RNA sequence: GGGCCGUUAACUCAGUCGGUAGAGUAUCUGCCUUUUAAGCAGAGAGUCGCGCGUUCGAGCCGCGCACGGCCCA
C-alpha cells in the first residue's frame, strides 16, 4: 500500500532520522518481567505501597501522551490492561529523555520503575529507566473517538483491538467460551479430535459447498460443510465419546448471521439418546454461562434470557399451530400449506416436500418468537436424513433443535445406525438433488459401508459457537465475534 | 438479487442556494516537571471513493460502477 500523505511521510522521516542517529528502532533484548495486572495485584495485596514500591519491569504500547516540557504522563497498554506512567528528565537522564521526546502514540516502550500515586490519586508508574522497544511509523486513530468506521474495523482488526477495549473483551470472552465447552466435554470423558476439512463428498448438512482441487491426487475436493460423517466413523471405530470444535464452510450468503466459514462444536456419545443430549445441553450451557458470565441470566438486546433448566420443549407441529398461527387441519394437506405460506409471503417451490415446507414456515412464523431457550422436537423424517426414526411414528425422527433469542443455536438427534435405512434416506436425497434441490445430501457409499460394520446406538449434536458467542457478548452481528469476517476485496 | 443509508485530511466529523475545502484530534515549531480529551502561541497537511454527464463553474445535481452498513428475499 503506497501512501503519499504528509502525516505518514513525516512519520517515516522521523524514524529514519532516529535510526541515522544510531538508535535501534527494533531491538529485541528488552526482557519483560511484569504485566500491568501484576501491578494492580501487588497494590491490592499490599493495600498501599507506602514504604517504597518494588521495581516493575514491563512493556506495552503507548496509547496516550501528555507532555510538559521536561516531564510527561502517558498510558501504556499490554495484554492485561493499561496503566499511566510518569517520566521526568531529571529521573531518567537527559540522554534518555531526548529519545523519549521522539516517542509517539503507537510506539512500544519498555519501562522500569516504581509505583506511586499522583495528585489526583491515580496509581501510576514512576519511570526510572526508559527504552524504545518498537517504533510505529503510522499514527494510531484519534484518541477520543477511536476507530469507528466498520469497514476499517474489520479490515484492520488490529487497530480495532488496540483502540476499542470492548472489542478486546468480546474476543477474550470468545476464547473463554470455547475453553468452557472443551472443559465440559473433556470432564465427561469426550475425546477431542480433528477430521478432514477437505472432503471428497461433502456431507452431514444441507448446504452448498466450496470446491477445491488437489493437484497431486488429481481430484476435486470440497471444503467441509460439517464433520458429522467422519465423527460417526470414529464412533464406529470405538471412539465412543468424541467431539470436534472447528470450522465449517458454506458457500452461501453473507449477513449479520452468516459468515462463509464459521465455528461448530459437534459431539457424539454412544449409548445416549437425543433425550440424554437435551439434558446434557442444558447442563453444558449453564456451565459455560457460569464460567464466562458467572451467571445463568443473559441480557441479550432487549431480552433477559434465563438459562436455568429445565428449558421449554415443544414439538414442531405444536409450535407451528400455537405460536405460528397455522390451522392444525392443514398439516396434512400440502396444497393448503402452500396457500397458507403464500398468504404470509413465504416463497416455496412446488418441488419442496412436506417437511421442507414445514421447516420454511417454522423459520418465518415461529423461530423469531423463541426467545427463552426452547427445544423443538418431532422433526419430519424427510428433512432429517441422518436421524433415527421415532419408534412409534416413523414419519418423525428423534431429533431436536435448540432456539435461543430467536435463533437456532444447536441441532441434535439420536443417530441413524441402520445402514439399510441410511442408504434409503441417501437415495431419497439423491432424488431430491436430481429434482433440483442443490442443498440435498450426496450419497456417501463409504459411510454406508462403515455403518455396515456396526455402529453403537448414539446421539450427536452440533452447536453454533459463533452464535453462542453473540449471545453471551450481546453482539448483533456475527462480524463482531469473528476476528476477520469475510469482505470483498477493495 | 432488491430497498434505504454512507464514502470529504492519518482518525472523528461539518460543509448552507452549485461559486477556488472546514473544525477537533494527530503531526511539525516554540513555551511548559502532577496531567488525564492537559494548556498557550504559530505552521503545514486534501485525487471530496471511481468514471461519465449537466453547467461558465460540481464535494453538492443526474447516470453508472466499487466498497461498506442496516433491512428484505
């Protein structure tokens, strides 16, 4: 990126002249011994450091600067927070202070000093020794308004992280959330694995995949839309409790709710049913919320969401008729359902089978209303090609989806482990694909073969991690919880 | 894919009726050893997203395009 602006040019010139004076602008011998948080902890433990503070040796980025001729106040920021420092020429010496005079906001500095309280009572570091650690040759955004332009925030996330403390907090929370899910499952003897991102047959979900090509193998591959069929191969292999937290890729639209690559937790437990997973899900979300927020009540936008179990449960049919306002008598009449959908300006294709029509109606009429955690059960078999059929009503499956704050958060079911049934389901999907449904599942003959060796009864679930992070950080857009959301090239 | 809004200095933003581009911060110079959006004095800094059109004259009006935001599909 070529920049001709005067401000940038002057920054470069200044750095060049400092280097010409023999100063190393990028040394790597400053040894950090403390963090900003060490100072706060030390102050708490000693209440007040009256008989002289210990020496602290820390480094960070200069994020503010107030100069007074032969002294200055500035704040530095490290990974644990920020602290004010006070530097005086007669403390650090004339030579060192001359270098300090050339320090700008944005530079990295190393400081050795003691803690003291200023006239206004702010605990600060009195600088005894000062070091330039890394020079910035491009100015930081404005100190008061910071960086606001959403496009710049996403394209130059590092600036967003430097300038906006709430953004740092969101991503720290994201890390804690992932850790909490991981710890919860590991504690229950689940084994964390990694399965292929590049798959010859994209399976495990209804979605359009990204295509790629392997030169040496001379074959087309797809970025995975889900890890499901590989994780279940591991269950067949005897990994009775297994999970993966990783990226899925779906070649679809970008919105406040969708990024082409997103993070999914998927887990499988042998000898469990979807009912067991409903209970486990309640426990898991309570655990994560307590770890991250210390509470089971979430404030999301205008809603207070209560995670205390048990959560509401409702069948898909009941939800459609009670919450969706759909007349119960049209449930079995496809023509009337299509007419009902058209009345509500929900576009449907004639080729859609009954289950898909119900799902579309649900998305529009019911989903936005499910604010408190709700498990929807009783999903039709034709839209659940990997789920076990319900033993008393084979038109339905032993499946649930979890909704919170009007969004789908998780999807789980008792797994279909009958290879003959699975093959028939795949064949129906292939027929749907031939009829024009681009999102229908592919036939995966090798997966059928794996099932033929025998898979224990099991239940599995996927949890949309980005959506959970949005929920726990009160984020409106998925771009606020993904470091580098996809944008078009400029 | 459609609708609405945005794009002006490094950053945050003004810009009237179409008449040679403004502020604050930042930068540079000078003064300043307890400030915290420090202060005072002075200076420099612009491809007004890109292109075409209308006009004597366009940041402003019209058309097209690009990128972004929100909403809808």
